[in-house]
C-alpha cells in the first residue's frame, strides 16, 4: 500500500517542482490511509474492538486532511497550513491512543478466551473425576463430596431423604460365562435405563461392580414404591430383549432419619433389604 507513495517521492522530484511533487503525494497518502481505515472498520465488524473503530475513523480523518492539503498546495500559504498541521498532530495522537486501546482490548479478549478454555477444561476434568467412565453414573467420589451437604439440607429443612440400593441379578454368572464385554454391555444398558427413569433432581451412583445406589428425595414408602416400579419397567423394557436371559433388578430402600451423621449403616441396611428382595424373586 505504501509502495506507490515511496516510488512517487523517490522519482518525481527529479522531473517536477517541489509543490507538484507534494500535491499528488498527499493524494496517494490519502488513498492509502482511506484503504487502511476501511480495513480497520472491517476488523471492527468481526472483533468489535473500540480501539479499531477509533483508529479506522482517525485514518479517514487523516485521509481527508491529506486530500485537502493536496488541493491547498496548488496555492501554498504557510500561515494557512499551520492549523492543518496542528490538527493532524492531534489526529495522530488520537490514532496512537486508539492503537494502544486496541492492543489492550486484544490482549484482554485473548485472556478471556484463554480463561474460558481453562474453565471448559476444568469442567471436563471434573466430570471425568466424578463420573464412572463405563456407565456415565456418578461415582463414589462424588457421593463422598455431596453427602454431607445433602444431610445438612435434609436436617435443616426436614425434607425426606431415602437410599435405594439396586443390584443386577445373575451378573456374576454372565461375566463368568459370557465374558466381561457382555457384562460391560449389561452395566451400560442398566445404567442408561436408571438415568432415564430417575428424576434429574435425584442422584444415581455406581456403587461398585453391579451395584447402584440412588439418593432420592422422598419417604421410604415412596422410595420403595418407585424402586418396585423401576423393577417392573425394566422387566418390560425393550432393552431387556437384547440382554442375556435372567437379567433383572433387585432393590432395597431405607429412609434417612433426621440429624443422622453417618449413612454407611443405612447403606448396609438398604443392601440387606436388596438381598432379601433378590431371594424373594428367585
């Protein structure tokens, strides 16, 4: 863009008078500045930087001044040119400030993008830490994180809270006879069924092996009713047709009393009730 200007000021003085050189030179400079102003305004459309807007406008102002100076040089008046040179100095200063602002905005925008990428990476990493990779359910680490908060809320607001323990029937036999790949498929299908049929407000954890634990906001009677409904829904689900014969769910439920500090005995009680349910189903 500046090459035509440089060529003009290098070669024209050899053949023309000084004023005849400077007038077209200012026209070339004005055209170059106008083109640069367009580029900065197009940049504003994409990145919305205030500094780029200021620089673009000031470049158009400088382009206009150069065109005016090119016209004025046909009848040079040194006294008349002084205000123009002063005005150009002010415009140059504003342009420089605009460039500084644009640099600061660009650095700030890049920092914000970097922070968003870090937040996304941290969120993804946290999901990996608290999620069972095979089933997509929450894991015991997440249970340890939230159980204290849930017990406090349960105690403070006297809201009902129950634990449902779920086990997959014949899972060990399936693993031993059909292989771990088939066992993993059973786990994934059962977990997907539970996640679809249990409210998002409640928690579904893979407790270990073929055992799942549900933390549900309701009384024991309602929890047992919902668990029994889950059993029946799973027995009638289309997924069951694609699983090995004999796959079913056994369930046990227990309510969390107010002001309880340790839920492990309650989980053991729910586990025992689940085994009782399994024996009745055989």
